């Protein structure tokens, strides 16, 4: 006779198996997120066609730069983003057949993710303006005078992994979101990243509250590269200035010319 299964062990095993979404399902979701990001990028790019045209006509390197921009968008969004989403979901995201988080808990976890990402990006971005790491960030600042929505994800693979994806993974480990919270945070961060690179919104963005990163802030960063390191949601720069009086003193970041010379 077959030994009867231990009824006490079955529910626990089922719960453990269903605690995390399947790898395949989360990978598919990651690709869906990437396709949504690319679709919105195309839409905003069409709205910014004058800037795109100016970029293409400015120098002989314009068309090559724009091709590199498109290539970076495809590689980062389709080759790096979905596997990272899958790994973060597999190891850190809560999902159970017994029921997910309440809406309030999901919103709290999503807010925590956005905040953690803002802090992580600010730190990583500031570090990449130092001589030792500026090489990883230099490509993104090739879009200085002509900033297009597609330039939002036109970054090196190292920058995309370090400044874009790693803060998400750390945020998931810290906040333990459910999948709903993760998707909300990803949507907020991804959409805002595109909006702060959309020239047509520069004037309108002045209406945002002081603690939010505006398109004007980020366009200024692309022009001068020594201020407004926060992106794309919460202005860590202004929060630090207001709460810790860090507006005075010598800056530890450098300008790109010095970084290039040092390299």
C-alpha cells in the first residue's frame, strides 16, 4: 500500500510553492512592461519631432548618435529589464494563493519602492559624475543640447544595470512588495523617466511641487551637469538642501571635461 501523504505538510508546501510567481510568468510581465515603455517612448518621440530633427541635423555625428540611442533603448529595455524584473520578482516579491496585500499595504510598498529607487539613483548618478565612473555615464550626456524622450533610456549597459535596475532590486529586498505594488512603482518611475526627457514639458513642469523632479530640473542637468542629480521622481537634492543645510561647501562632483581629461 502507498503511504498516505501527510496532510499537515501539504498546505505548507503549497504555500511555499505559491509564495513567488513563476519565473516564466514574471519574465513575460517584464517584457510587457518593456513593450509599454517602448510604446510610450515612440509616442513622446513623435511629439518631440522638432528636437529629433534638430539632433539629426546638428552635426555629422547626429544620425550615428540617434542610431546608438535607438539601439540602447532596445538592448536596455528588452535584454536587461525583463530578466532583472524576473529575478526581483522571483526572490523578493510576495505572492500567495492565500491572498495578496491589502490595497493600503500595496500602496505603501509602492511608495517605499519609489523612495528607495530615488535614493539609489541619486547616489549612483552622483557617483557617475566622478572621474572614476564618468565613462559609464558619458553616452547619456551626449544628449546635452538636444534631449529627446528616447534619450531617457539611452545609457550604457553599466549605467542601466547600476543606476536604473539595481535600485529596483534593492527596493524590492527592502520593501517586500507584492506584484501589484511592484508594477505601480515601475509604472511611476518609467513614465516619469520619459517625461523628464520630453522638451515640450519643460515649462509646464514648473508647476510641480518643490520635492518633485521636473523636466526643467533634468534639462538643466543635461546642460550644466553639475546640479540636479535626482531623477526621475523625488528630488533628493532639494530634500537634502532643506533638511540638512547642504547648500554650502565645495562640491565633490566634477564637470564632464575634467572627467574626460582625467580618464
